[in-house]
C-alpha cells in the first residue's frame, strides 16, 4: 500500500514537472518570438498588426518608435495612446517619454519650417508629457534633459517675430539665440 502510494506520488511529481517544463518552454518561445518582432521593428521593417495587438505593451512601444522613425506621427501617436496606462510605473514613464519625444520632434520640424503657431502647442505637449514621465520616474535623466530642451525652445519661439524678413535669416537668428543648450546627454 505505502509502496503503491509512493510510486503514484513519484509518477505524479514527474508528470507535474513535465507539464511545468512544457509551460515554461512555451513561455520562453513566446518571449523569443516577441523579441524577434521588436528586433524586426528596430531594423525598420513593419510587422503584422495582429502580432502587435495580441502582444505585450513593449511590442506596441517598439511599433510606435517604428512609426516615429518613418515620420508617421499620427500612427505613432495612436499607438502610444493605447499603452500609456499599461505596465508598471517605469514602463508608463517610458511611454510618456517617447510621447514627449514625438511631440518635441514635430515641434522642432515646425520651427525649422518657421510654422511657429503650429510648433507652440506641440512644444507645450512635449513639456507636459515629460513632466508626467518624471512624476512616474524621477530618475529618468533623458526625460529631464528633453524637458530642458523643450523649455528652452518654447520661450525662444515666443520671441521670434513674424516680420517680412528673409526666412533664412530668421531661421539663423532663431537658432543662434537659443541660450546655452545643455550638452552631454542624448
């Protein structure tokens, strides 16, 4: 009786161990597959939207960065909006940091094209999202740096007047009057 019970317990433990190994192998394969999709996005190749929708928020973040890289700002914005409240505080801060980068990049493009009225709200949104990222993760030095850049960009845009001067001289004047851009961090 005891021998049969011990025998059944050994077989049960073996079966449980095999099931656990299969479960962990499937989990590892899933993580490997998701990482391969992220690598594909970083390399500049789009992935099937069904893989992204069923994947983790990190995969959506990688796809948003892919869209930003391709200057598809509306797609990047909609993708980032879906994941702002997903994951832990660090991931939420990263999502907001990338959203701020998206706004800041658009603001800089508008400034370089001398479309100040379109750049002002984008720079304001960038500042707001960097502050949100810092509220979630105060140690995010990249967000601190980019917030400083956005704060220096916004006051300068208020001082640039829209006179009938040559646009190139106005563009040169704008960028040469930015006081002391911080150096060192990305």
